[in-house]
C-alpha cells in the first residue's frame, strides 16, 4: 500500500545485491512511495548479483561505485543529480563486509589489514559518503541520510567479530556528522539497528540460524524482516520525521530492551550447544 510519503523526492540507494538485500526492499518501497532513485554497488556486486534486474524493474540506472573511493562516490552524487534532475533528498547506506569474518579469523586473532578494510568498507565509507555529498552540496535542506546497523555495536554478540567495532564507529559517525550537517543544512543522519535478517551479508555471521531463532524468541514482536525494515526507512526519509537526527533507532521487535523472555528460557532449558575446540576450550569467535 502506498501513502505517497516520498512524492517528488530523489534518493540514492547503496547496497542492493540481490532480492534478499535490505537495500533492494528499500529501493522498491521508495519508488512505490513516489520517489525517483538511483542504485549503486561495487562493479563486482553488479556482475555477481542481480541489481540490474532491479534497475530495469524500477526504470533507473545502476552507478558502479566502491564506497571506499571518494572519487567513485563523487561520481555517484554528480550522476544521480543529473539523472534525477536536482539535489538528493535521501540516501541509504546499506553496506557491510568483513574480510576477517570471511576468512574465519576470530576476534582474538584478527588480521589488521583486514580489520582496516572492515572499518573502511562498513563504517568510514559512511563518513566519506556524507562528506562527499556535503562538499558537492548534493543534499537538499531537510534531507535524510540513513545507515543500517546492528545491536552488536553496543552489546557483545558471539561471532559478530570486528563488524561490532565497525557498527560502533558507524553509529558514532551518524552522531558526529549529524550535528554538523544538521546545524548547517538541516540534514538529518540516523542509523537503524535492524534484527538479524536472512541476506547474503547476514549469512556470514557465525551461527546465523540460531541467532535468528534466539532473537525471535527474545523479541516480544518477533524479528523484523527486510520488508519491515524498508517500511521504517521510508518513514525516516519522509517529511514526517524532520526533527529526528543523530539517533540509533532500534528496529528489532523489542529485542534490545529485553533481558530474558519465557520463550527463550524454555528453549534454553531444552539444551545448549557449546562451541569448544578439541582441547575442550571454549572458542570465543
Ligand atoms: N542481515 C542482517 O542480519 C543485518 C542486520 C542488521 C544490519 N544489517 C546491515 O544491513 C546492511 C545491508 O546488508 P544486507 O543484510 O542487506 O546484506 P547484503 O549482502 O545484501 O548487502 C551488503 C552490501 O554491501 C555491499 N558492499 C560490500 N562492499 C562494498 C563496497 N566496498 N562498496 C559498496 N558496497 C559494498 C555489497 O555488495 C552488498 O550489496 C549492512 O550494513 C548490514 O551490516 C544486516
């Protein structure tokens, strides 16, 4: 159902890889709500994923961009303004990747070059994106910039590894830049802390199925899915949230306020799986 919440607005959506991607759902909802958008992802993701199908469906263009490259980001904002016919009203940062997680390096055995890449791709890219847009004066007054985060930024979660540090930095950038961009141009910057969601990036998290089940059992409203996350992002892009900025907003069915639920307690009493190595030591991933 459309409420025309984004009628006349122009947006840039980073991070749609395939149909499961949260960014994919946000792109579809944004257009349904009356926005015109551009899509962008890395050249590799454009080749490996199905973003071109989404572009065709939404009658838009994919602008290839590695979000760690200021040059590429500049191209995205210049080209998007050209294509959409004016300044941008909303931006979604839906980007995350950890080479340490991919290579199964545990948190007490990190490769530091890989850690730098994790931070650059998953967090510093958000700063680069905002700084680049601001220097180009590419965002309209009262524009809205949103990045996706996870509760592991603030609480320790087994297996989330160096992505936890990246998400902490991401949320901090939203606050630090939110102050400057808000004061100068009334642009708001927020992060949405989403439930675990079955996507390509999500499946890289250790024990994802169990994590999703635990999180679902802990949350009074259950896990929020990608479509519901898209709905929430739309409200943040709309004019209905013009005074919301510098926030990390939980979109998690209530998970982040819970300590223990009856459903999780019942499950726990049925048995727990231990992660131990051949010497009987617990593996802290
Ligand atoms: N899936 C979950 O459980 C979950 C939960 C909370 C938050 N998030 C966050 O949501 C966001 C989107 O992830 P998703 O779950 O939709 O998975 P996804 O794999 O569909 O999206 C991740 C995207 O990041 C892109 N990306 C990687 N490196 C890049 C780079 N250098 N430049 C530009 N783009 C790059 C990928 O190509 C991909 O499109 C991420 O920030 C993720 O951490 C996911």
